[in-house]
C-alpha cells in the first residue's frame, strides 16, 4: 500500500491536527491561507527572495535559495506566526516537554528548476541525538506559496517515521509527497523523515518554513540578531516572547542591562528591556513576573 498523508479542511480544529500528528508525524491542512494572503506575503518578500543566492552545498541544494529573517521583513508573517490555530497546535503539541515554546526559524525555500531531491532527514538532529526519542523538541509548518506538485518538488514525507528507531531508513514505497494547492500548510514533527523533492518543472517551487521548538533549546535561526531589540520593540508582546525575549523555565534567558543602574537587580527578565520607547528605564517592581537570582 502506497504511503499517504491525511488532509484536513481549512477550518479543522486543533484536536484533529494533533490526532493526525501523533499518528503519522505530519498532516496537510488545505487552503489555510486565502490566495490574497499568499499574494500579500509574496509581495512583501518578493524582492528578498529574488536577490537571495543559493547556499551551494549538497544538503541545502545548489539550485535552492533560502531567505531568512522573515519576522523583521513581513507584517503578514508576523501575523501568521501567532495565529490561534497555528500557535495553539504548537503549544499543545510541545507542552509535555516544555513550559514555553519559541520560534526556531523562518525561511522561504525556493526550489529552482533542476534541483534534485534532498536527502531524507529529521530536523531534530540539528540538536544531535542527545535527547531521548521520547522527547519531541520541535513542531514545523511548511506553507505552499506556489502549488506543490509532484513535478515541482513537493515536500517528501515518510508518514509514521517519527516513531522509528534512529537507525531505520525509508524504502521508496514508504515515501509520499505533500502535494497541495497554494495557501495550504503541512504540519510535521521534528522527528519525521522528510525532504525537499526534485523540481522537474520549468518554474520555481516556493515554500515558507516556519518552525517552533522547546524554549530551553538554542534556536536554529538566531532571532536576537535577525530581530534585535530596537526592531522587536515594535512587535506584539506575544511575538517577542516567541522570538525569545522572555524567560524559559525558571532562570533561562535573563539579561544584565548593559548600562549599570544603581538600585536595581543585576539580572532581569528580557521583558524589562521593552518600554514605549524601547529602552530599559523601569524598576524591576514594575513587572510582576520579574525575577532576581
């Protein structure tokens, strides 16, 4: 029997998505975004996409461009990152192993004609194999900004492989492709085998990869450099938290103000750095969640 991924309608609930993620490691929600919203994302990011050169290594793809820093470059992406269904699914999925989630990376992946299929891999291996297989550190979304077809390199996925031993490899009949119309999204876990497909068409295949991880891990994209405080100060507090400008667990992520201020604690939560003008100028007592160490 050929491998396949389940598909849900755009109005699917979080529980439906979670059920299929648990079973298969991936699920497609078709036409989550309207064509107008997809066009808006491409309008904001189009010039960056066109000017991005390939990384030119075997894994990333010699005929593939990867444009990052999307939070600072697109209002539409900022809105999507905190969508209630997307963020609600992420929090529920990762909750067993973390108190908070954070944004891992934002990337436009453009497969140019002639790009071959990427090697199958698990995204969680960016952190090595140090974590138990029982701990799922990551939940990912890949958005079809163009139609995903078998010919243009729709993402390859191995349903059920999130439960496999690390040593097992996939056979051809266990691999399917996330063929889906533009505006659709595939949720997939950090443990499931997947890869970019081969683009045998005459046009670009454009995807947007927005991924989340447990807040006690280092992010793949350094969000503090992609979105430094002078930029992040204008974002919604919920989005700043996702970028990492908040505490994780009890003591992870505090900062010491670069300008020493007599009479204040020496270690403070990142939220203290943001006021209306973006400068630290409040006492720790003004922030209820502030902690000292």
